[in-house]
């Protein structure tokens, strides 16, 4: 079984949000590379990183921390989500050593983008679906759509996504 520890990044710190609210965060550390080291030392075989600022702002904000972790652990599979809404961002992260990019909000708002990115970056695209009461939430949980998460997940199965994080 593969357990994938998550590191949520906000303003360069490792945090956990309460119910997705940026104004209600518990800080667990101010050094993301050191937090990654703790997980690796504990036996992690993959890391799940989330750029929370990026999720809310629609573009990467904590990319420096993400690339620092990828440089420190070049053979460790790393997946990153939050603010990934362009091919350029995906290419940047993959070139920096990240193994997988997670497309969330953009997947809901522009589903065809997922297929395009799967063709451009085969084997490196994950779709991230957050849901509240079964309906997909976007923009860092700020909006809840009328799209059922299960229905959307089925649609992406044919696009060639590497996996789905739900």
C-alpha cells in the first residue's frame, strides 16, 4: 500500500487549513524542505504538495519551495497541485523535477484542457477533485459547482489521466 503524505504550503509555510479557509490555518513548520525530509526519513515513497496560495490566486505562488524539495529529492516522486492552470506552469514544474502535476479548478472549468495536457505530458497529469456534498468545489474550495465529482471523474478516465485525487 502506498501512503502519500501531504504538505500544504501557504506563504512559504507548512500549514493545514480548517475547512479550506485561508484565514484559519494551523502552521506546522516554516521550512518546507525540512518538512519533506521528515516525511522521507519516516519512509515516504512519494509526496503530495499543495500550493494553497496558488489555488486561490490561480497561479503558482510557492513554486520556489516546491522546486527546492524536488532538487533535494531528485528520485522521489512528487506531485503538486494548486494554481496549475497553464501548459507553461506544467512544463516548468516537470522540468524542475516534479513528477506529477494536479489539475483541479481548470479541469472543472475547462475539461478539454485535461485531455490536451495528457497528450502533451503523458503520464504526468493527475486530476484533483475536491467535493462538498458530492459536488465539485473549485478555486481552493471557494466555489461549489453543480457538477457531480463522480461524473467528472468518469469523463477524465478516457483522457489518459495518470490518476485522480479525490
